[in-house]
C-alpha cells in the first residue's frame, strides 16, 4: 500500500486489542504505547515494518508520549486516564495530531466538569453539586440538603467500574465518615439519586467535520457497578431508542474532536432520559457491534480519526447481547469454563483478551450473542449467564426469564394474540395450539376496542418495539379490534372474524376485511384461528429461516395425512369409511 | 489460561492470517511456518510467549516441518501443496498430531486420484480419464474419443486458480501441441466438459469423530478461472441448497481427518450436481462466513482439529456476497481504490491481507457485503464490482442486474404480484404504485390456477428460494389462485378479491378468505390491492427495519392528510366543502 497515516494508541489493553483487528483489515499501521511487550493489544498486530517496535512504557509518561508522537501521524487513546497536558503540548507544537481533542479528554477526565459543561448545553443530567476539597461532615450535610437522600458521593477523576463512587443513605456521622474515608482525599462532588428503571447506552461516532452517527441504543445491566450484560437493540416504547440516540448525538455534538464516544444514560420512570457520563473512546457497551453491526465501534473509531467515510452503524441482526467475562479470583479456570460453555452455544462468539493474570472483577474477555429473535437470544443468554462463577438465579431470571408454563404468556414473544372479549377465547385457542406445536413464543391477552380503548392503543403502539413481529386479533360482530390495532402499529395484523350469535360471522368478516385504503388487515376465514397462527408463522419465516422449514414440513404432513386417508378409503370402501371413520 | 494445545500452521498466507483472529479470540497458541518474518499470517498474532518465534522457512522443508512439529501439539495446513510424506512420518513417529490426515492431503494433491476415489464412492463427477506420462498426440486423441470435445487437459498436481488447466477445443495437431506445451511435463489427466449453468461451493467442517456440518451453499463466479465473486445463500429451486449441502457432506464424509473442507460443484442444466474438487483447508468460497455466519470457516477449522464443539454454520444475515481484491499489476493503487470505494458502501467489510507486493491475479484482499435482502445486496455489490480495475459492464450486469425501468419486474424481487388474468391488471396496479412509492423491489406476472396450473405451481414452489418474502395474488369469481399458491409455498400469500361481473366481489372474497384449516391466505378488501401492498410492506418490515419506519411514516402522513381536510372543512364550511372539494 502507499504510505498510510500511522496511528499511535495510548494504552495497550483490550480496547487497543480490538482496534488492531480493523487496523489490520484496512492496512492501517499502528504503534502501541503501554508497559510490557505482551499486552493484549501488542499480541495481535505487529508494528509497521519500518518501525523498531511498539513502545514499552507508561502511557502517562511524557517522554514516551513524545517518542510515540514522533513516529506517528495521529495519536488516539483507548483509555481516558492519560496525560492530557502532554497531548495538548504535542498537538500545539505541531508534533502530531491528537484525536479526540485533548481538551475533550481533559473535560471528560473530570466528571464534575463534564457534567457541568453538558448541563450548561441543555443536556438533561441528574442534579449534582460540587464539594470543597477534603469536605467536612457539614459540607456533606449541606449538599444533602440540596440534593436529598440517597446521594452519591463521587471522585471527580480516575473513577471507573464503580471505583470512586460511594452511595450515602443517611446523614449520620458514621455513614458520612465511612464514605469520605472510602473515597480518600480525592476531589469530590455529589450527585442526587436518579431512580432509574433501566440503564441505557449509545455509541456515537463523530468525524472531524462534526458529522455524527449513532448506533442503536442498548440496555446495559450492571452488578456491583460493573457492566455485566448489554442487550441490543433497546426495547421499550415506540420512540425510546430514537430519543436515546438523539440525546447521545446531541451531547457528543458539543464535544471537540473525532472518534467514537460511549454515552451512558438513565431511563427514568416517566420515560425521560438523563445523561450519566461519556467515555471518549471505544466502550464496553459497544462490544457487540463487532458481530452485530455492519461496522464495529472499533473500525468506526479508526475511520473517524483518519477522516475515512464513517461506516454503517446499522444492526445486521435482529437481536444481540454481550456478556463480560470477569475474573473472580487469580484462578483462570472460571474464565476457561465460561469460554468452553459458550463454545456449545449457537450464535455465541468468544473474545478473550489475552491477559495472563486474572483477578476479581478484571475484564478478561466477553461473549457476544447474535440471534434471529429476542426469545432465541435469551434462551442462549441464560446458558451463558448460568456459566458465570457468580451466577445468581434471581438476577438471571430478571434478565432472561425462563420459558413460561403452558397456557401462559412468553416474556419475549414474537406473536401477540389479542381478543376483544374472554368469550372469544374458545375460538382463539386453536391458534395457541399451533404456535405451541411450532415452538413459537407468544403472548395472549384481552383488550377491547370499545371497552379498553387506551389499553388497546398502548398495546398496539409498543408492540413492534417490544420485539413482536405479528399480531393476531380476534373479534366478532362489529369487529373493530383488528383494524383499530392495525391503525396504531406498523406490524402485520391478522384478523380472525369470530362468529357471533347472528349473521353467521359475515358481519365480523366484513368488519375486519373491508378496511379503508391505507390500513391493511390480513383477514383469515371465520373462526379459523388455526390459519391465523399458520399465517403468523409464515410471516416469521421470512426473517427466521427455521420457521420457513417448519412450514414446508407442516404442508408435507398435511399431504401425508390425506394420503393415509386415501389408503383407508381403498381398504374399507366408501360406505365402510362413512360408517367406521367419519361417524367416530 | 491453562496450557492449551499449540497449533502449528504450514503456510503463512491470507488463510493463515484469517486463522490467527479466531485463535486470538479463543486463546489458542499458534506457530506459523513460512518463509519471511512478515508474511500475512505472522503480522496478526505473536507467537506464544514461551516460544522463540514463528518459524522462518519453506513449508515444504522437512527440517522445518520437524522443528515445528516438536514445538506443537497439532499441525495443520492453510495450503495443500505441502510435503505430505513428512507430515505422515511426523505423525507415525508420534511427534505430533496432523489434521486433516496426511493421507487426505495426499489424495487431494493429486486431482486425478481424488476424482477416482470420489467416483468410486458413488459421488457424481464429470467423466474423466488418465493420460500417460508425456502423452503423445495420439494419446490425447484417444482420450477425446472417450470424453468428447471440448475436453479439459489438467495437471494432476499443483494446479490452482486456473494454473495447470488447458481447455482443448479440437484435435488438430496445433491445438493439442499448444495445450501439452502449456502444461509442460507434469502428469496429466483429461476431464470431459461439464456444461454447467452455475458453479456452486459448500464449506463442510468435520471433526475427528466424523461429525460433519455444512454451511449454506454459495454461488461462485469465476473469471479466467479465478474466483471473483461468491453469493450466499445459493438461490434456485426449493431443494437445491439442501442437495448441494448433502452432496458436499457425503463427499467429505469419505475423507479422513478433521478440519474444514471447501467442496466445489457444478450445477447442470437438468438440476443435477457434479462434484468438481475438494480443498482440505479454509477456502476462498467461505470467506463471507466471517461476517455472514455465526461461526466462521476459520474458527470452525480450529474447533474441529482441537476437538472443540463445532460452531453454528447458520447465516446470521439474509444475504451476503464476497468479492476478491485481485492485483492487476505491480501497482498498489487499484487495491487502494477498491478499498476506498468499499469504505463508502454500507454493509461492506474490507479485508486486506497485508501483502507488500501486488502482481496480476494475486489475491490481495477481499470485500464482504452483508444485506437484509438480495436487492439491497446487489445494489451495493454493483458499486463494489464497478470499482474493480477490470470492471466490465456486461459481466457485472449479469451478476448484479441494474434496477428495472418503470413498469417492469425487478430481477431481485422481495414481493411477487401475480394475477389470474390480464383483465385483473387495472385492479392490481395500485399495488405497484405503493411498492414503487416505498422503493420495494417486486415482480409482476400473470399465472392462472386454471389456465396455467403448472406454471403456477412452479412459481409458487420456487418463490421462497428465489428470495421473495411475500406474494400478492389477485383473482375474481371462483378465485382459486391465492389459495392454490398458498398451498405450494411457505411464504405468506396475500389474496386480493377482484370484483367480477356479478355478486359484487363477494364470490371472490369468500373463495379467497374461507381457506381450509392448514393453508392460510391473508385476505384484504375487495379490489383493495393498495392494502395488499401495504400489508406486504408490513411483512417486509419484520425483517427489514427501514420498511417498518416507512410504514410508521406513511401512517403519520395519512393522519396529516385528514387534519388538512379538517382545516379545509373549517375554512370553507361543509356545504362549500361538498361543492368545492368533493365534486372536483
């Protein structure tokens, strides 16, 4: 290749390692600065041929940074706890370009300044306030007076994975002093408690021209303040994913420089989003993008800092998850056990980071799962989660619920069966039998166009964004439910005309099938919920190949059944057939 | 990690390079034997820490193979032109395990022996015959007498990418001598011409216990005997993909040892498949599996030889393609141009192999495309193909046809519109308008349940396997088409009851909607092909997110249109509205 810009990375850990892969694919020369010759990132890409090697030294050391800068065209970071002053100097002196901008790195290093800056730009954040250096008990009480309880006392700098945070539940001297002692003599600030219902993250890539592109939002699940699981895409109300991306893009739009940014947010009870914090680098909540998206966060980081076109951030699969492989002690065997377990899970991709030593809570690797549906994803995710050394049933059940008992709704359904009245249930039951027979996850509930209009609208509006792919709606008489639901969803709605007491079901059929132009309702025969379920399965088969195969097999079985009947007819004769077979 | 088995690879080219990535992910120590310290594979994974380095020497050298064997637990190959004798000796002496078995490598090295062996096991192959060493003109004429013309003269060994093959069109002395001269003094055999309609390949992974798993078949497209493009999955008749996989699995089942195998086949005019040849290693026709499948061919090779569980071979995307980046001269700039072009193509992943020197026809890298549909895939594939230095319009148009002119069928449709009679066309046209408006690729044709029953069956049976995801069928009167088509396909079929001359369309409606249990037909309102198209789009939206978004936008627009009418009504009053607006 013609000479490419050489990229220098401060930090040679797993994030650097995951940057080496796209660098190799695109032919981008990389030089890594970190202490040790066999760090995770140094293992997976040789330095460019015309260089003596990767650099061995601390990524905070001025002399090493300057040495790296001399050999590179552009410096970037895989960790924000770097020496921003040196980076700024290196850039000012014209020695080397630095991306993202050192000023952004410095801003983000101080969580208090970060929050203050973003709040000043109109980004919603939890209430927060500064604390003086070495705060007294009274200082803490004052801040609690403003922010209420519980309150989170936080170190302004060098805080990550829960280190540097201490929640305060009361203003008793004991509690306050315990917190202050835990945090040490670092500069602190306080954050009001954000009673979130979910944690959400969005990766945003930004190039030098300020163009931003976001990935689908994900749900992040922490345990003891450490990220454990990511679920992509974020499920919820119709516009939630969109709003999360918009907020993240807006926040990153206020920062300087190019690169990938991880934006963490809280989803509140009322549906609003608060920004928590931003990482100016690839982030653990974007690891799934390697398998699940067209262009990974790592490749997009390189593209952004090198002024190459940004890659598509679209998901290439319907559903994905990431599970961290954390050390539980110095023993490697739990790591191996998680790896070996994942090798038997379809759709699981193991990523070990090449770290030679394990310790509690150290990130040793991760596992990505991709699947054709949430139900499939979570069934495999359960297997992966149970292989964790600290697996806890209740915690896992909350993330990936176990399959339901018979005659109950699945928690990750692909098909929703609804009906206007419990009296329609007998007509709709055959649909459940078919879906059970095909192993399709579904939910069943009652919602009436006339008696529970709001519930119906709410159901229809959220259906697609909860992961459903078809709705079967049964109704009789002036049968409005299927058409009304179709008006409030983008999913295909299958209407089952239920035969009421008069008119033999023709009223229901006409009410469902004769929709106005613009809103289609897929209508099946009167009382024929069997066909509604089979149609739903055909629809699922367009995105999940195994259901297309099941449909072909089902048709073959129907054919065989008729052929068996023909043999019987031949055997017993038609009069005998009517007497012996049909009358039974 | 606890000590893992160390794998030694003979060959350090691009296939070795692509093996290093899963090795790093799974923590598998690798040692590579090849001449040079900076070969493609050696660039992307350091040797294990306790080893002095990768081995520098020819992979055919006995001493180097023995040195590698001493340092490894298992040897494998990324090229079959290795020294099988030494591998056999190394294994017999108990120095090191070798996978796949050296006997398999030796069998495959000799294309004539390979073919003879497979034919002996009942695998269908093109007719072939041996030639004596240094054949005379008469020897060639004799073999032509048996196999006919044209005939392919082939070197038994060391033939790949078209090297070592010479087609013979006549038995003129001039032609024969030109061929023999081209092939030199290597041992030769002759193969009868297989007038194939497509070339097909299947990757098969086999573990030591003889368990085999195949990937979906792909179409391989060659130019001047070099693989240029792969399309996954193979499109065609209902059982073609299945038959190709079955044949490939059967053939690999007759070989010894573990690993991944690339099986190349010819698809003949009559639908039959002939095996062409097998490669006992990762293969160019499986490169798309890195992005497009749950477990790549490279990872599955390592899993197989290390007795780890085989990974899922399922596609994780509906549609994928691979395009080789070939050198056209010693200049690197066409390689860069292809890379830079691909960076702007959504869903394109660039893989450069780190080769420092380009030459004509050298494999310098490849580009993988993944997409939600064939239509999307081919629109991007065209862009990638046109960036090739030897791009030829006609060749590209055959692979990825340009979009159709208005009122003509798309070559890679997602929706099929069919009707029983051309008289139904005016009723069905609104469906085409909607699909055009949404930018959905569709085809339109006439097929009658009563007048062209065979054509109808043929259409319905192949529809899903050609990539269609929904069929819209319009019919009137005793309207059998939608239901009959539904009986022969696993796709969702949308029936449009066309109003005939009597009964106001009720006959058509009942004929379509009242299907027997087992075969569903999604029925819309009488003459309402608009809703049929909108329903098809909702179905597509379950697998292609952008169409779900379009549906939401369409509904929003419908709402806005009504609101505009309300304002008008308010403005002009209802009497004025009837006069001014409705009468127009």
